[in-house]
């Protein structure tokens, strides 16, 4: 679970560097997306 959340957070930070509203917002969005991706792929495979 942690690798998915960390990967999402890193991607969110990179996106936050380029797109407003900023780092923290995209960091949170990336972390939540990583968690949801783990839940989805964990249930399917």
C-alpha cells in the first residue's frame, strides 16, 4: 500500500510544481489517488 501512496504523492508533487493551486493540493490528490489505485488493483488481481 505504501509504494502506491508514495508514488501518487511524488506524481502529485511534480504536477503541483506545474499546475496551480500548488504543491500541497496535488500532493494530497496524488496520495489519495495512490491509495484508491492500490484498493482497485488489490481487489482485481
